[in-house]
């Protein structure tokens, strides 16, 4: 088998940073030079300068038992103190930590002093419920300030949080609570979503129902409930109202320092089957890389910037770039409870205008959804405060990148397209604004201090112009420390393939400049007549057509070619009339892909659909589309944002 991924798309558009931006940029080329000269000393300097250590570390990295790393392990710090108290102690207590916006238009503003006070009280509440160092706390909340307060209160006590995304089912909650042996669950009666209250506590109640020896009821002693939705909920002896407990709590709490390798959180990867896969992160190294990358990738000016990452705290992006990185850096942020289209499709742009957001970080799926609706909606709002844009979650195709730059960034704001994972903990590959000449669709270069390569199946560097497998070749501070309770699974999943390299599970290519292009999960690579083709490249070619707003491509079994390309396409609203006049739109799009990439990549089938199956985090669930393409019954749809989507798609495909 050809070990390389065939890749044929090229990008010639490049955008050099403006002199004005570069002259004031946080990042400099000197960072790369320093990291190259002495990588470990580079990270040691970041840890010392960006964080407060109660006990300074003397050892940067212990790699004596690979793949189990220890960073700064003889040092001690408190993560919550680094995110809160030290900013107040430095005289910045009046700085806004969060502008919180509810979906219904209600809002709260929390300064660093106010957020610190809330976290201190919450820590006292948790301590009163028996939570201490090493105990696990499950958090199942909407995007409200109490979600952040809960995470920081757990961290303050040296306990371990497991945040469960607020859209997951009772079964998902049960499996995560069971696996972590959580002692406490923090939830809410409900949260606002798409104009109505989505109940949360009933799912927790169902998850904690007694199930004999299998149930987590032996570990969970209390359920702490935030009143948000005002929906009626059932009550048991273990349940406590958050507001009542907070009203009784002592206001002062002294943060204790813990070892840098003290576990900070477990985060279960979405879409797991069978036994949940709990990714474990610890404290000192994780916080160092989160703070460093947030500062340099987003060119942070904490005195003047208003930063908004749209991710839910239930995902790693919310952990690293809503909670820990920004708060460690003393940033002012926007936190939004609802969906981007409620109560109207311009809601996000309205919030940017209201709070004068300067830095906006979101997912390509959201950008493509806005492309589908057209530029007329964002053009109704004043987005002139934006000076930097970011992308996260999956590869961004060049056309979406260009739309983002032109329509949202007014052709001036640099775009940082970031690659990283739940497992890596923090950003690994990204342009640095003010330094990097950006290129639409390319993640570009490893950040300073990170060692990345693209290799073939034998672990050999593929060279420029070729595709292969993305690996990390040296340990990094925010790396996962294992899979909770399953060290063998950790080694087998991430290290067995190459032994001395972390295998990310993603395909990538190096273009002729040496820049990195992400091609999606290796599972999403198709083998068509012996050619290994990336779904991301074919999707990119489809979206480059004027008709197309979004596209998802899968490989389906084919008697002739082994696998055939099957595409699902959404047409831009502005192009509906024009596309309807085309006799065979599928043939037009098939031909377009053939011209863009080559005949081998031309889809066998192109289905025009109204929506794609996405999780609540915006990821397209291609396995469900593969079921449809191969004529199978559609698999589990419980993690979809809208479970009716697959019924509609199946109906549309069957009708053809």
C-alpha cells in the first residue's frame, strides 16, 4: 500500500502581517530561535514568567519512564490562585473577567475580584461536602458563570473535575461518573437553548438511579443544583441548591499549593464506544502551555482586549481557552449561553458589537454556516473592534478562511488556524500573528517549543510536497498524562504505532514551503483505486464552488474502485435560485472536483441536502453519512445537536 496520502490542492494566496501589527505584536521570531537553542529551558522560562509558583521547580522534564511525562514536578502551585487571586493581589481586581450574556438577553459582568470571591465561597461549599485533593467532581452545566466557578473551585481544592457537556444523555453521564468514581455532581435545573429551557437535572437523576452493583450511587454523595431554567425538578435527600449553600458559605478561603503533577481534570473524548476514554491532564505543565499559547497565538493585550472563544466548557477548547489560559493571563472575556442563531441569526455579531470584542475564536463549521446564510447578516453589525480571528476544531477550507477574513475581519485581521486535540491539551500548530505570513487553509507551523513531523507508515519523514501521518516527536508541557485508570490503553492508542513518537491520528501534508496542512482523521482517508485521498481536500474543492456553503465527504464501498467518493452538499441561500436552474447540479459539482483535484477524486454521488449531522460542538459525524452512503441502518444519533437531521438526509437520499 502507498503509505502517503495523495494531495493535489495548492494555495498560492499569502498574507504578510502588516508593519503596524508586527511592530506591536506579542510574538517575535526570537521565540523560535530561543526554543530551538534549548527547548527545555525555553519552557522553564515560560513556566517561571507566566505562573506563580509557591515552591519553585528545579526540574523541567522527567522523561525517564516514557510515555509518562512529568513536567516541573518538584514545584508547587495552585491553579485557581494563578487564574484569580494573583490578579487581584496585583491591583487588577476591578478588571472584568467575564461579560456573560444569556441566550434570552440577560447579562452579568464579573470582575476578577468578584469571580475570586465566588470561587472562594464555592471552594468552601465543596470542602464542606467532603471534597478534597484527588476527589473527582462531575460538572454538568450550561454556559453560565457557575460552570467556570465550579471548575476553579474544584481546582482550588486540588480535586479533579470531569466536565460533561450539557447536551449528553443520562447514559453518557452515568458512564463518565462511573469511570471516574465521582463523589459530587454539580448540575442545573436547566439551561436556555434555542429559545427554550433544556432540562439538565432529570438526566443526572436518571444517570444516578440505583442499578445494583453497577451504579455510581455508592460514590456520589451529593448533587449540587444551580437554579437557572426555573423548570420544575424532582428532589432527593442528596440534592442541594447551589444558591442556598453559597449564601451560607464563609467568604475567605486560602489556596493551598499542590504538586505540579497533581491531576487537574479528566475529559472524556466525544464519540467513544464501550468503556469511556478519560483523558487525564495535570496542573503545572498544562497551565504553562495554555497561558503561553493564549498569549502569543492571540496576541493578548490584557489591558485592552476583549476576547471571545465560542466553545462550550464541556470541550477541551472551553477548558484551555475559556477557563485556564485566558484567566491565567488576566484576560477580559465574553461568555455566551446560547446558540449562534437564537433569537436571530445575527446573535453572535450583535454580541461582538455590544462588547466590542477584539479577538474572536470559533469553529470552521460555524463559519461555513454563516457563509450559507450570506454576508448580509454580519454586515448589519459593527464588527470594527475585531483585530484578530481564530479557527479551531477541524481543518478550515481556503474559501471559508477567505470569507472569514473578508466579511468578519474586514480584510485586515490576521487569522490563526490552530491545530491541537483534547489529548495535547493546548495549541500545537498555529501561525503567530505579526510573525507568520498566513496562508488560507493551512495550520502552518508548530508553535515555538513544539516538535512536529509528517511521516509515512514506517515513521520516515515524507518531505515537502507529500502527505502522511502527523506525529509529535518530543514531549510537551500540556500533554495528556494518560487515560484515566488505563495506562496500557494510553500506550496502545497513542504510542504503539511508532514507539518513540506520539501519533495524533490525523493525516497531514507538507506543502512546498514546508507548511503543515491538516487532512482530517486518518479514519476519514479513502482508498480509491489505490490512491489514499483525504476527505478534507475533496470537501475543500466542493466548497470552492460558488454554489456550495458546506460539504461532507465519505468513502463508500465500491465493487470497482474499492471505495468511492460520496459527497453531501449544502447550497448557499444566495445561490438557491441559480442552482435550481441547473439541470444536473450533481454533475456540475462532480466536474468541478475533477478540475480542481483530478478525475480520481471525482465523487461517484453528490447529494444536495439541507443540513449535515453535527454534534453540539459543531463536528460533522461522517460515520452516519457513511451508513447512508452504503445503505445501512443509521447508527447511534444521540450525540447530534438535532437528531432529526439523519431522518431527513436518509429521506432525501432515498428519494433519489
